[in-house]
């Protein structure tokens, strides 16, 4: 099986999907302009998507107060410092910035809505 998408129920799906398009380079695959404002965003490999929506059938998690180790969305970054600076300027907040013993660089941020996002530059890439 292939992973198709990862879905997140959020308070402001339209604003959030626009931010992810503009600042993380994700591309719209499908977007509803009415509730629940579902948007499917693909990464540049066009092999995996994030689904962002506001579905009133259940609560929106309290991402801001959730430990990033419980849930985060990780992105491969060729230049984590530059990407971190750009995201901070765009309204993200820094959680941690680690250089691992193996040479990897891992940065944890929160998007403007509190959802944890991670930037990964691994010494040995995990994906092809």
C-alpha cells in the first residue's frame, strides 16, 4: 500500500491551506470553497498529501498545547536554517533546533495555528 494523505481537523482551514501553499510550497490537488473547506495539498513529489478541513463532527485538537512528539508533520528541507527563518517571518514559532550526532539537522516549529511542523535534513535521507 501507499500512503495517500494525512488529515488534520483545524479551526481555519482556508487560511491554513493558503499559508501551507505560500510558505511550504504545497500544491492544491482539490479544494472545496464551502464547508468543511476541505483542501488536499500535495508535496513536490506529488505522492503524498495533507488534507486540511474543519469538520464539526468532532472537535479540533488543541494543537498549541499538544506536545509535538504526539503529532507533527515533517518536511524534508535542504536548507533548514533558511526555511526556519522564512517560516518564522511568516508567523511560525520555534520549538527546537537540534543538530544530531549523526549530522542530521532537525527543527521543530509550530505553524500560526499551533500545529507542529518539523524540518528535516538527515545525514542519510530516509526516502528516495
